[in-house]
RNA sequence: GGCCCCAUCGUCUAGUUAGGUCUAGGACAUCGGAUUUUCAUUCCGGUAACAGGGGUUCAAAUCCCCUUGGGGUCACCA
């Protein structure tokens, strides 16, 4: 039977990074087996604006190139793919359950049920449903329903039985039905609850493999029972570990951002993100974008290949060597039996490492297309179409080399895009290497003339000239280069100094050097 | 608390199904060294783990039991 998997997000307005990993495993399993990957929207209790809440989720799938065969926008033979539009299916299944006696109307007031639950807990007893409503005759039930009495429909759990599953990841897991309360499957008005709608839809969509996070393991016995009561063939299960916060075993959560900011393992990512985001005009401190969301990575300039590679290695491995996997290699090599059982903490360092690798695989043209929107949004360039601008940016990117791990790293070379009097200066290092060094100032002043007169303002001649400048004066590179860099770029570190000079060009170099030296003297004077 | 799941370097993991070839392998991070007369890369090397205790066995990271620890879930949410 052809493999059919699904990912069923609730429209929450953002795509969770952990959810994306679950979706990836589903997608991979379907693609590997030449099966079908379905997107179904679990919006049974939503009154919110579905379009606005679903958009970011579909965007995340599109960004990562995870296409779906059936679902929103693309449709399919089993639609509609929104649970809110599948009510007739749930109604029919509910009728079936009621007439077959697998489910019953429970008229017990919620407060009463709650009280029983609490009492059981206090007496350290296992709570199971009282089933008092089962004593009511069919006629009385009909009368109550006609009278508009409130009730709830519960599945009648077959006490005494056991539910056993053979999970692809966890092996045999079993539950004792005698310990389970009867789960509510629908409300008085017939509106279905999660477990029920899921089972009806998984069956209707012929889902062969339910691949989901471990947190759903406790829902599984209920769903198995529901499938049985409905006479469905139960799907195969694979409960994958959830994605944990870096360095922890706790499920990563949107509500804990503040806590994550203090997490040392998260630090680097936050610093990276904050600096890029603030350049782009986002309030970096707000939680509107955070590393828990897929959109965050897109916004700061990660590329799909990097994210995909990082996600696939979270809880899954091919062997003891393979770390780098392209999309097609993942599809070819993925398997459920190599999914690990324990929770996998997100590893920001490794994420950046994968990202660097895949960024390095991009062509110059691809990098240019990736970087341009960032510069534009930050107001560092005006026209992304102009040939002159594109050529210049391409040169900066080439100069950046491996320093460009994410597109947002281009801002670390902002000295190439700002006016000469707008260069942001690292004052601390400027004071140390320029202001407080009499010889550095003197040398740089002398150097101005050579820079002004050198015939060819290119990296190699500049390198040769500077080199002999050092030799003639018995200077070490460290005596001059850092100071020169600080004067031109404001930074203590950066790309190749000689190519930086060339790209900046004679005019900007002289203007900046002059200004920096006069600033240095002013600072020194007090 | 009930039910369920999990447990190898700081982190992601290989090895556990078929016990020996594991003085436990790889990657990221980290630390040293070389290269790059700046910076980043690259290269070489180092530090670093089987949660604890009992068994079974000639032999256990691998099998069994217990303990401890961590986590998930307990809705008329999804």
C-alpha cells in the first residue's frame, strides 16, 4: 500500500521549529516511499482569522521547499482539508458510534465530573468515568435531548482490555483500558474534539503512517480505540522525540523566550539574530520573531538547505559519519527505524555550522540575490536592480568570503555601504590602537601620502607598498594594520585589508583616514 | 500524584535488535599547533561520555531487575 503521511497544524499564526521537524520527517517518509504528503488544517475550535493564521505556516513550507500533494491551495481528492469544513464526516461517524453503542450521551454536569475526578485524586484512586448516564433509558435520553439538556458524547472505553501498539520508534507500548476515563468525542452540538476528528480524518485520508511528536503518545490509546470502534484499519505509528530547548530535555516553547535569552547555548543565535533584526527594522526584543519560529531563521538570513540539514539531524542519523545531507540525500537515506528515542535539544552552534556549509555551496549569483534584499531593507542600498549596485555588492560578498554564514552577516561589512562620516567606530579599540599610539598616528600620517600617490590602487600593489613601508621602518604588521583598519572601517577585525582598501577606493580611504586621524588627535587633546 | 516515555563526551549522535573486533567512533563547540607577513578559512593534534547498584555470562555500553535522574501527558484545547 502506498505510503500516505500527513502533517496537521493548527492555525496559530506561526510555524514552530519543532513542528517543522515533525513535518519534515513526514514529508521525508512520503517522498522516500514515493507516497503522498498531506497537509490538513486542524481548526476545529478556531474562530480566528484562518487565512492570517495559516499564511505563515504555508510560507514556512514553501520557503523550505517542502511541497504537499494534498491540502490547502492544491486541493486533492479527499478535500476539503480544513477540519472546520468536514463536519458532515464527523456527524456520520458520531452516529455510527452512538448506534453501535460504542459511545454514549453523558448528561452528568461538568462540575460533578470534575468533583469525582478530584475526589479520586484525593483518595489516590484511579479516576474512571461514573457512566451514570448509561442507566438512563433510551426514551429518557430522547426526552432530555428534545428538552435541550446539555450533554457530552463519550467513547465507552472497553474496560479490562489492553491497547498495544508497535511503534516504529518506541517498539511495543501498551495501556490498560481499565485505567482510562471515557474520553469526550463531541459536544452537545455535535462539534468534534481533537482525538475524534483526527481519527475520522486519518481514516478518511487513508493515512498509513502517523508520524508525530512524542507528546501525542498519550493520545494514542484513545485514537486506537476510536479506530477500532469505527471499524477502521489503524495506521502505523511513529512517535518521534520532540525538539528540546538547547542543552535541556524540555520541549522548546514559544512562551519561554525570555528564559532562552539567558541560555548560554542560545546566546550566539540571539546575538546574531538581534543584530540583523534591528538592522531590518524589527524590534529585536519583542517576541514577534524568535528562534522558536521558522520565520526567524528566514528573516535573519539562513537558507533552506542549512535549516533542513540541522532539522533532519535532530533525532535522526544515517550512520556514524554522515552529517551533511542535501535534500535529495535526505530523501534517499531517511528511515523511521533510525529515529532516536530520547529528546533532541536544538543545537544553535551546529545549526550555524550546517548553515555555513550550505552557504558555501551557493553560487555568487545566489548569494547576491540573497543579500540584496537585506541591504535594501536596511536602507543601505536604494536600487537592487542597478547593474552598478549589483556589481559592487557582488564584490563585497566576494570579499566577505566565508564570513558570510547567513545573509544577515552582510551587515558586518556595512562600512562599504555607509557614508564616510557615518562609519561606526569601535571606540575602545580605536583608543587602544590609534589614539594612544603616537607611532601609529605618525605612521598613518606619513602613509597618507603614499596612499594618495600610489599609481595603481589595487590590492596587490597596495600590499607591496604597505609591506615595504613596514620593512623600511622595521615595523611589525600588528603595529600598523589594525590601526589602519580601525581608521577606515571603524572595526578591529574584518575582511582582507588590502582588498578592503581597493574596494573602498582611493577617495574614501583618504577621506576616512584623514577624518580618523583628526578625531584621534582631538580625542588625545582632551 | 496516576499513566507513559527516556538515560553514551558540554551539545548532536554511532554502537544496543543478533553480548566479544569498543583501551567507545564521528560531528559541532572548546583548547593547543601549523598555514595565511592583517582577518576569516584550511590543515594537524588534544581535552572530553557508557547515571548508580545488583544480577546473567568465560565476556555487558549492549540482556534482566532495582534505584536515581530527566521529560511528556493527564480538558467539553490542538
